[in-house]
């Protein structure tokens, strides 16, 4: 494997992905900003004013990290799943398949594109949140680490979705029936500790809980030790990477 | 040096369809090679295996000595592929499509730009470089596919029905360009349904039928090996034609007649016999493309 060739190929895929989501920013960047702004206004403003403080901070300050994570999750996942499936559907994935691009490089390129979109949408939502609340930075390492791990996990998940999908319906089915419920049950709007024990135990199986909790730790002290969440997300991303790489090597959905 | 060396390639799809049943074929470096076959004969599967889009069930393949399985990257580096169907992003600009393709082959945009400019100019697309590909006409899209396949300067160009749906003028233009490429050293493997194209461009060919190579050799030797050929003659009158012995005459009209010559019979002998019978010939043309006859005879056998 020639490293220079693979490096240029990687940069090409990343550049193409970034150009794609920047070209269609009205579909990729604007909607999460509008949606999360509505959450800030409705949940944080109207309803939040009726809610007592949580973990020692106002309700608005409590939900901001979770809403940023929601944007990161959806941005990273949607970018890779829709982009990868579209290239399959239009068959321009063949441009990469006929070239000497290693599967790991192909995977890294798409996943990097997803991470960058996740970061960008998260940053935009963070900027919008400043209109409503001035969050204090408690642990910058946790903010960077959990943004990255969350975007990484969901970019790889998006790639798996794109690989498995055989229609645009399949792409949206995963988002609607799995991603959205997991996100809403991931502790964005409420502290997991406030749940009855049985629901708390079930919630701990949801990886989004660790993402939101770890990221929130960056703004609000408390929650679980971040090394637990980080370890779980590192293992999860390694497992998902292994599956995605194996499927790419086998040509699942992309080679006959 | 063989540009393509394929041994006993077999492909059975997951659906159970057997597309290739042990194909063995080779293409020498510098050749212009035609791969003929009816729809579903296995042409595209064979090309797919060579280009890495299809995984063979068994058999081996080499591109300029590089094994397509164990030396996959080196093998791919040698090939430029022009697939049958448009498969570029319709949202991207012509120039961006070429630069991305160069990038996948490890060539930076800076290094790829001079050659891309030459290719786009040659193919009449330079003025369209900043247009999205969806804005191009059908013929331009076809040429864009060729330009994209050439951007990394491959030694082997594989074209799967490159002139399908292309108007006559453009087809002639493509023929000239492909001939020039071949003269400059690029080995070309082409599938097409236009047999005149093969007769005009290719030096060697193979005919594939139901996943097997049933005939291969040089175009000239295969045509010479044909048992019969049929001509249509335009004559002053066909009244005396029936008196000419030793030739097989077919459909006859007042001023034209079909005649079939056996392998050992020459046109000179026919002309002499008609002259003796006082039949004056004004025109002569093959009743059908000879390669078409060869192709039909082969796939119907």
C-alpha cells in the first residue's frame, strides 16, 4: 500500500464530503440550527422557567449540552449514511472502487466527513445557545473528547447504515426508529439519576447516555466519571469500525 | 508483455446466475482488442472483475503482470475504466469530477491539472469544465467518462460500449481519438454492439457466449476463415444471370441480384463468369457486414 497515494485519496474523499455538505448547507447545516433553536425557546425558555434547577444549574443550562450532542449525532450520522448511500445509488462509488483506494482509507475519508459535519453543526448550535444562556466551561478535555467520540461513533454507524441500505427508505428507517428514540431517551432533557432504578438500568444500555453525560460534564460538574463513558465509546467505535471495515473488504452492497 | 492475462475466470452471482464459465483470454500490450457478445453473455462481468467491481468465484487475472487479487492496487493503477452507464455525480462540475478521480489514484490536483486540460481539450470539453455534469448533453457525458478514465494516464483503457447512443459525427470523433490513443501506446479493450466499429478499430477480438470465449483471434484471420460471403450486385439486366454456372445466386430483381461466394471462390472468377454471360456490373456491395455474419454465425452455433 503506497502511503502517499492513500493519503491523497483520503484527502480527496474528505474534501469531496466537505464540499458536498457545504454546497447543500440549507439541507445539512441550517435545519439543526433551527430545530435546536426551537428546543431552546420551548423547552429552555417556556417550560424551563417552570422547572426547578437540575444538578445546581438552571434547566436551560442543563439541556444545552444535550442539544448540542443531538446536533452532533444527527449531523455525523446523516452525513455519512446519506452521502454513502447516494454514491451507491448513483453508482459513483465505482469511481473509488476502480481506483487503488484501500478500504480503510475509504472508511476513514467518509467517517472524517461525518465528524467534520458533526463538529460544525454542534458548533453552530453552541453559538445559537449563547443567545439563551452563557454556559461555563468546566472541563474542556471532556468537551473535546466526547464531541469527537460521539461524532466518530455515529459517523461509523452512518457508514454501516449506508452499506446495508438498499433504498432511501432503509436510510431513514434507522434514523426514525432507532436513532431518534435513543436520542430522546439519552438524558438530553432529564437527568438519568432521576429515573426509577429499572429505567435507569435500561437507560445505561443506551450509548447516547454516556455521550450526553460526558459532554455535559464539560459544562456542568457532576455525572459519572468521564473515563467510564469514554471507555465505552472507544470500545463501541472500535467494534463498529471492525464491522464496517469487514463489510467494506467483503464489498457488502458495493461489489457483486 | 500481456496487458491482460485471464485464466479460467469463473463467476457465479449470489442469485445463482453463472456469468462466466472459465474464461481464458489474453490481450497483448499495445493491442486494440474487441470483446463481442450478446446481451448477458458475460462481457460486463469480465470487465467488472478486471476493474475490481466484481469478485471472481475462481480463476486468475493479471494486468501488465500484476495479479488482480494479490497485487490489486498495482493492477488498478494500470487501468482506466469507461463503464456502460453514466456513473459520475450529476451535482459535480466536470473539472471537479476529473480532479477527484485523479485524487483516488493518488495524484494531487496540481499534478493532475495539466494532463486533465489536455484530455478535456482533446475531447472538446474544456469550455464545459466549470459546468455541472448534469448540464452536459448525452454525447458530452460519454466523453466525460472517457476523460475521467484517462486522467491518471492508464496503460490500459477498458471501454464498455463507449459509443452506445452516440450520434454518427461524435462516434467518428471518438474513433479518431481512440485510434490516436492506441497509436500512442495505450492498450484498449472495447466491447460494443456496433460490429463495424470492431472491424474498423480492433486488431484482435474475442467472442463470448454464455460465459465462455467461443472464438478469438485477429479480426482479419477470423474474417478470412469465413466459409461464405454474400454480395449484392447492381447490373444492367438479370435476364442472363441464370445461365451463369458455379455460383449461388439468391434474391433477384430486374437490375440487382444477390450472389454468395464460397471460401475458395474469388470475385475475379465471378466477374469473368458474368462477363461471358454478357451481364454488365455497375455496382457491388457486401450484403451485410462480414463481421456481423461471423458474429451471428458464432453465437447461433
